[in-house]
C-alpha cells in the first residue's frame, strides 16, 4: 500500500525527512471515517485528525508534529498552508505524500479552496508526491498534467470505468404545479417529491434505504412521516456530533435490526462506506436552486457496496420531462473544471496570498495565477487583469498602496469571507451608524443581508408585494438602492421582527439566513474592532440569537436559559416573566399555567443556575 511504503521509506531531502502522510477529503464525516479505520489499520502509528471540530491548540500542534498520518478536511489544508509561518505549521514540510480523496470536488462550488490549497502546498513542499482519488473525473490526463506542472514530478494516470457492483438507475418524475404567476409552486412540488419517496420505500418492505435530502426541513418531515407509518428511521446531518453519527451509522449497518431508513443530507454522500442497497434522492433542487449534478452523482454512488450487495438501486426523484436530461448527465459527467476564475473567488484568494506575503505586487499576482488549474485550462488572466484586481482590492480598502493588507482585509482573510461581502458590510453599517440615526430592525436587516453573495440576480414574483413594502420602508430611512439581495434582508427581517404574516415562499430563505450567522457577526465584530471603530459590541452580542431564534431583542435574556427557545420565551414573556431572575423566582402557580410541572421545574432550575453564574 502506498501509505505503508511512504511511512517506511520516507526520503531525506534538503535535511528534511518526508515520512508523513497528509490525507484530505471534502467532508469531515469522511475524514472521521478514515481516521477511525486507519487507527485500526495502522495501530503502531501516530494518527492525528484536524477538522472544524478540533481547535488548533498547542497540544494539537504537538500532535501534528509527531504524527505519521494526518487527516484533514480540504478547507483545513487551505487554512493551514495559508498560516504556515504564523502558526509554525512546519510539519507540512515533512509530508511525503498528499492524498486528495474525492478530488473532483475541484469543479464544485467549494473547489477553489482545494485548488488554492494544492497550489500553496506544492510551493511550500515541492518534493512531496500527490495522489488524486476520484470516481468522477473524465479529464484525468489534464489533471495529471497540472500536477506535473506544480511539482515537476511525472504523473501516472490509472483510469478504470468498471464498477464492481451493477448500478440500476430509476428516474421517478413528479408532476409540476404552477401558481397564479406562472411559476412552479414550490410547496406543491415539495409535497409530490416527499410522497414519491415514501411510496418508494414502502415498495420494498424488507430492505433498507438511504434517502438523501437537500435541506433539513425535508429531512425532518420525512422522518415524521416514516415514524407515522411505523418505519424505524433516523436523520443524519451536520448537526450531529461524532458520537451520535457513529451510533446512527452502526444501527443502519446492522443487517437484521437497527434503522430501516437513514435520511441524510450530503454528509453521507462523499465517500462514506455505508451498506445501502437502495438509495433514494429526494429531488434535484435545494430551495429554489439546482443541486450540483456532481453531488447527485455522488449520492447515487452510495448504492450497492462491494462485498455486500450484488446490485445497487438508485431512485432519483426529478421534475416531469427531465429523464432524458438526467440520463445524459449520468452517462456523460462534465469534466473537472476550475472554479477559481470568478471575480469574488479570485479576489478572496489573491487577498490571502497578499496577507501571507507570497504576493507583493501585481506581477507576483500574475505569477501566482499562472500555476492554477484555471490557467492550465485556458482561462485568460493578463498583466492588465492582475493590475485591475490589485486596484479593486485597494479601492475596497483591503490593501494599501504598498500591497499590505489592511485591518479590513485581514477580516476577509482570517474569517474566510469574500472581500466583496466584507466591503459591503463595511459600507452598509457605516451608513446606518452615521449621524446617530436610530437603527431599527429594518435598517439592521438591510445592512446584514445586502451583500453580493446573497444577490440572486432577480427578485421572486411571489414576494413582489413584500419586497415593494420593504423597499419603501428603506426609502423612508434614506436607503434608496437595495440590490437583489433584498430577499435575504427581508428574510432576516421576518425572523427578528417576530412577524408571522410573511408568505410561506419566504420560509426557505428565512431558515437559510441563520446557518452562518455566528461567523458573520464575528466578522462584523472584527470589522468594528480592527478598522471601523463603531463600538457596537452590545449589538454583536445579541444579534446571532435574534436571527437564530427569530425573536425581538426583548427576549434575548430568556432564550439564554437552557431549554428555552423562541416559543417558550414568548410564553414566559406573555405571562410577565421577562428575565432569567423572574423565572428563577417564579411560583408554581404562575409557572405551571404555562408549562406542565416537569418542564416548568426544569426551566426554573436552569434559570436559577444561570442567574447564579
């Protein structure tokens, strides 16, 4: 095995022995699986894992230095190579073999981090060998040639189309329903897809199913429906901790008992080795956006595991009249193409290279790009392009005239946000904080949501009236030109205003705005401290809870009580229990009118502990 050989025969070159193995994959679930497997496979080797679940502490850094095998997610490798000098990640120089699993991720929306990480790693450690692993990479020769360009080593391409277990594809079309504006009725389509999933699972009562969904709402609803029909099921998502994931996966692997249906988001799509004879994919849209076709192919690939099944059965739920289209996708998957040459993406990585001082001029920027897969594939990037990008970063106050990163630019580089989003937040919050204007929920929602990454390019017709009302409210507050990201601003407002009158069409957007709110507000706090000096720490402290729970500011203290969410906080407020102290001191008579005695006692005890702290 190539891993055994590299550990045993790690070469001493330039005074450095390169006997470490660095494994990277796109998902922490896959990285964790490999970690658990390799601890058994290599019992006498030091094995270290580094994903978003782990803090890069002094102890972890020591583990990385001593490890024979290191397993990371793709973004973690990108981040560690960025901070090679500042974090003293010198263990990267001791890597003799970099294994990149599911390497076709290069062509997905997350591929730019993989590409930049590989570029930087080969610059830091050109002696290391690189191994690409993929079952979905038609243009293997081109990728092999790029690797040779990066580290000057001859690349050997091993290409097979054979699959050890036959895959039988079934395309299940659902009828489209149209609303009064002539657009697809989102909720009607959701219902049709879910009905087909339930019917498919019921058609094989003695077999297990892995059901993929593209949003958590659909996953939870399917679990409820399976439970109502007496079918043992569980929901697998990124919300689970490692122990919970392993427990659920173990139950699903139990052939005779355990879980009959495992519903999962994409956390089980990329490389996970679960025995799933039957795979159902509930649609090809996430909200109103199309799911990347490679994600769908990955999900389908989970059906039929070698040594367990004689065949795998895939049931892909798709809109009517699209079977021919999806058959062609599976028969002719698109080539792996770089996604680096995108305005926002390119500016983000260019800023990171300037921050690490690998790029100190426009000419350096041009040289950096010339090593990319994008350049290899013919994407034009000239001296004029490099100069224009540099000027753009200067205009946005990300860098100064001497090609040094400003405090604003450091927020983008450190927090992994597009400089265009950071620039928009800087401008938006400067606008609403100036002249001591009273910042209400409408202004706050606009400033947080109106950034380029939220710009859909259009405004949905079903929300035209709500958008018009929101736009007029902004005009009254001297905000005259909101972008097409106004849907996100409206979604934020629907959450923090505690308004139940918004249409159902807005709900997917309202759920989405809370996914990354903690990191967004952390970035805003850093902009405040490191550059703009707004002195709004009180706002940054309460804003995430307001968006996550969908509550006005008055209820913030109540949701801090363990076991109290938005619904319970509102009930307490209505009964004039408006602080943790008041809840802690409340009588049975009052509290048990709101909750049953068991729940009421637990909440009161939690409030007491909170007030004592």
